[in-house]
């Protein structure tokens, strides 16, 4: 469990706890929330726990020893990579948020694990190399992002032969439109982090909540879908669906359109990927269609949500463009959460970084990290100039 204390981490532990005969937790990781991680260790008794630094590790090790637990505490990126690739591990939930998840997620991929991918930023950054590593190692990559999990469920098992070969015309990626779908444009300048994080349908971590409000989340998901399903960006269409009941659709050449529906609760895709190809109880209530009564659809508004246009552009450019888009977005979202910038400036920072930095081919992972670094420097520079 990479990112055990997060929103996806806790939902995953909830599903796992329902099936003690099937699953045992081998390792739990967190960045800094030592007390929360200690609580999770007491409950799930992992062999390993990983935290960011030596001080947090010492604190955690002392708390676990007091409780009589033999859990070993490891530190930092090396610790994350060690547990992700450990021979006793079958499956890795990659649920760290942002670029910080790339190295440990890749370690799990390279070790040939069953990788449950929530950390979309890792795939967005390193797409081609990530998918090459999956093929080389024989890792089984299963999408946790609800849309991609839905698409996976709507595709035939042999979709890796190519979408054209299995008769797929388009992937229809649904989006709720977030909390600002109908906010008057003039008011977007004044929206707060609290408003941005108050998602109408989903309860999630703060970074992805802001991404949902800007629709950068859908932009990242567009890129994620292109890599997971080997689709050109032109085959992926974004459909705004405010109820978040249909989690995405696949449109076939014979006119059939398959959709996956469910209550908006991440325990459904998590349980699906954990048990695949079997099905297990996730704790999610059955869908009540009569209570939902109607499903609405709209085209996305790229004027209101320029991040979507920027992400599509990065997807089309390829190379280091998606890594730079992601890095600039991470800096911009953090600045917005810290109230250093206004909401519409998130897109402006990303636009600035993408127009100022050259897009380069990605031959090795070092190119990705270098593009990430340069984009962050450029975004910070924009922030400092503004201040
Ligand atoms: P979160 O902020 O709630 O949790 C993030 C987790 O990552 C925490 O356990 C934290 O300790 C850990 N972490 C953060 N920075 C770290 C670092 N530098 N090093 C090591 N660990 C670090 O986030 P979340 O909402 O659970 O999202 C996790 C991932 O799943 C994101 O990539 C997000 O896009 C994706 N995702 C989330 C949802 C959702 O419903 N929350 C849905 C789809 C996809
Ligand atoms: Mg999603």
C-alpha cells in the first residue's frame, strides 16, 4: 500500500478488511502522518512501514514497539522501492499522489507485480517508458481511476490487440465538471481552496480535488487513457456527466456503446482491480436508479476549463510535454492551496511553462525527471515574478 494514509489508501484498507481470508497487508507507507500510520499498522499488522524521513521513522518505530508490533520501519524512496519490489508482495496499490509516486510505482512494475494504479501522475509523466516496463516485466497493470477502471470493464479481454482490431470507435471519458461547472466565469477569480475541494460527488485528497475543479484531472486522465489503452488522443472524447453515475463508456463500430455504472465510491474500482477477474463485495451500496432518476450529458467548455485544452495539447505533442504539464500543475495547485495565486492562474502558469520550455523526446527516465525539474523551476519563477 503506497500512500496508505490517503483517500485511496483508506478506501483500499476498508475493502481489504472485509476479506481477511483473501488479503494480508505486507507494507503500509505514508509521507508524514506518523500517528495515523501507527494506527493503521496496529489494525493491519504489516511486516513493513515506510515514512519520509529518519525523524518520522524513529517516532513510528517507538510507537510500534510500545504496542508490541514487530513491524520494521524503512525510510524514504529507497524504502518505498524496497517494499514495492519485495519478493513476498503479490500486488501493489500505487496511491501516492503526484510525481513522488513515479519511482516506487515503477519499482513495482519492474518487479513484475500486479500493479493497481491510482497514481495517474506517474503514468502521465513517463507514459511510453512505463508501458514498456510493463510489457518487459510481465507486470499486470489494473486501473483504479474510476473512469479507466470503467473503460477496462467495457473493453474485451484481448483489447491489447489494438482498439481498431477489437472494433472500438471511441472512448468516452466522463467528467463531473467539478464544483465550478456552473459558477459564473467572473467569480472564478475569487474562489477559495475550500470551495475547490468541495467536490459535488466524490471525497478525495486535496490535490486531485483541485484538479477536478480545474478539469486538469480530466486532462491527466485523457493522457492516462491514451497510454493504458494505446489510443491516440483523437479517439478519447470527454463527456461532462454531472451525476457521476456512469464512470465512462466505450463506443464500438457497430453502434453499441457499453458503459459501467455505479455509485461514486472508489471502493468499487478498488475491489474490482483487487479481485480481478473475480468479483468481491466492496461495501458499496447497490445503485438505486429510481433515486437517481436522470442522467445528463454536456460537451466540456474549454473556455471555462483551459487546463483540458492544455492537457490535450500535451498529449498530442508527446515527449516531455506531459511530464512538464504535470509538474507545472503540481506547483500551481500547491500555490493555489497556499493562497499564493488565484484559481484561474493555475492554467496560466501551465500555459507559460509549456510555451517557454522546449518539448524533447524521452529516451530514458532521466529525461522525464529533467523535464519535471525544469518545469518546476519555470513555474516557481513565474510565481516569484508575480509576487
Ligand atoms: P491523498 O492526498 O489523500 O493521499 C496521498 C498519499 O500519498 C498519502 O498517503 C501521503 O502520505 C502519500 N504521499 C504524499 N506525498 C508523498 C511523498 N512525497 N512521498 C511519499 N508519499 C507521499 O491523495 P488521494 O486522493 O488518495 O490520491 C492518491 C492518488 O490516487 C493520486 O494520484 C490521485 O490522482 C489518484 N486518484 C484518487 C482518487 C480519489 O478518489 N481520491 C480517484 C482517482 C485517482
Ligand atoms: Mg478519475
